[in-house]
C-alpha cells in the first residue's frame, strides 16, 4: 500500500523507506478522529507515563473542551495545572509570539508529567514548543478545524518580528473529537478549508523548485496533498452546512497535511507563495498593532491571488536578455531601503538572512535562469497539471462564504501587491516571486 492510501490513524507507528531517498516516519503514537475522542485523554496521559498534566487553553477553548478535559483527568486521579492564555490588549486572540510562549513557560510547573493543549493552531504551536523544550509528552485536543498544523513537527511562530517555522516535536497523542470540532464557529472551518485548498499552489511550486533548484521532492508525499486538496473541495459545502461526516473528512485532511510536512522534513508540501501573503500580513499587523485575520482565511485569499498570477504567467515567456538585464540591475542598497520601509523593526533580521541565503546573487540567478529557459515547457506543464483553475476555486469560496478578496480581510489591493513583492525576502524557498525575479517577468 502506498503512503497516501493510509488514513491518519493507520499511519502512526509506521515508517516508509521511500524511493525518494527519505525514510518517511512520524513520532506520533496515536491519532483518534471520532465523536467523543476526548474521553481517551486520561488513557493517553497514562500511556505517556505521566500522572499529572499542564493544561493550556484560552478562555473560549477552555469553555469548548477544557472544562471537560480537566474533569476527565481529575476524575481519573490525574492532577492538573491549568494555564489560560490571554490575548494582548486590543487583540481578540493570542498570537504565537515570544511573549505568549514566555507566559506559558513562566506558568509551567516542571513537576507536570505531560502538556495538554486544548485549542487551535496558536495553542498547538506554543504547546509543541513547550513540550519539546521541556522534554515531556504532549497530548493535543483540537477544538476547531482551522489549520493544518495538528500533526506537524514544526511550530509557526513570530520570532524577532519574522514569521518563522521552528522545528519541534509533533504531539505524541492527537485526540480529534468530532463532536467538539463540528461545533466550532463556521469561520474557523472556512479557515481550515482555505488552508487545504492552498496545497494546489504548494505542490505546484514544490515541483517547480525541484526542477529549477534540485530541491528534494517526493511524489508520494505530494500525492497526499493532492488528495487532501481534492477532499477539501469535495466536502467544503457539506461541511459548512454542518454535515459531521464532511467535517470529519476535513479534519482527516488537516491531519494528513501535518504528517506530510513531517515526512518531507520541511513545510514545503504545505506552503508556497500563497502562505507568504499570510506571513507578511501577520508581520505587518503585528508591526501596526492590529489584529490579523485567521491564517487559513489569509491563505485562502492568497491562493486565489496566486492562481490569478499563474494564469497570467502562462501567457508570458522568459527572455534571457531581458532577464539578465533585470538580474544585473538589482541594487542591494535600494533593496535594503525597501525592506526597512516595509518590515520596520524586523528588517535587520531579513537583511541578515539575505547575507546568508544570497537569493539575489547575480551568478546564482543567472544559473537558474539557464535552467528556467531550458525547461520552460516543463514548468508550464506542471502549472497545468497541479493548479485548480481560478474560476473554480473562486466559485466554491463564494458559495461557502470564504472571503475572496483582500478587502474582505482588512487588507487592500495595494497591501496585497506590496506583500507579494516582499514574499521572496523572508525565507529561502523557491516560489513564484523568485521565479519572476530570475526571469524579469512582471505580472
Ligand atoms: Zn518519499
Ligand atoms: Zn497553512
């Protein structure tokens, strides 16, 4: 059986010696996706060898599942220390910053034998980091289907003002209670659907990068994502109308995406330029002290913007002479000035990153350009094979009430264009904006 044919629960404890050269494995011990999965919490704590738990939630997720979790644990003789994380003043939700993690660490009782995270992506990311650094088992009870980091071994956090993916452990036990998750606000479900539909772009860019930069690529892992993306499209409407089976299919997809990131040893299968819109909007919001939109919703809008750009790209073609002129015209000082204007307090870490990564190095750009010109037809073929047509996704988003334009999420067309122009600055991942830089094509 191929890796993409397993359900998330069947994948635990298995390892796959893959033709791509990697051994695909995850350290998750067990995944339960069913009604009433939270009842397995005491058993999970016991199996982890712990007798006490540090329970992390926010006020909403504590009401949704935290109270039940604590009484289940206490009724089974497991002591609990509760940590309710709060949003910063003027914000609706906590953000995954040094401050939030610091608060949890300062409330942490090192006598607790395990961490229990109850909530969405931010709580999971913070708890993954805490349990990794404290070297204790981690049990995660998601309360909503809003993002795909349930099972991944990295945490998406804002570190020194830059949205970063930090390596850590994945949960040891994952208890997805579909009774609880299906009661989450509809917007959180829309976010999960947005995050899964994004994979159409992530996989396309992964293949393009493999072609141009030789980045490691695994088609079996990519196939996991294609299936997740198809499932999101197929079940989206029923799920938003409250069909529990459809919600459960979305949850399974979200679990698979996290596994795929662990298997690929990077976030590559799950995130391309569409995710960078989200990262940049998050960073700008933090800089400006305003609440950002949910990650999955930003990513959904970013996916539509990206699909439109790829449709335009298909009508363009690289011209070597023009491209070399563009590459050679790169002015590092002007770039640094632009970075300082856009990124504010986090600019220096972005500039330091470029010193290390040399994304705009003339020689390297010119070498890639040769490959791009040579393989342009293959690049177009990948785009055709992988991307959902813009119209199809736009129609689906309209039908389910997922935002389709920056204006619907507190951003402007100008802020989207600005964000896109800086997507190539924040991480060393080969994405559409890098391809446009190397070819001098503007869309
Ligand atoms: Zn593989
Ligand atoms: Zn995402």
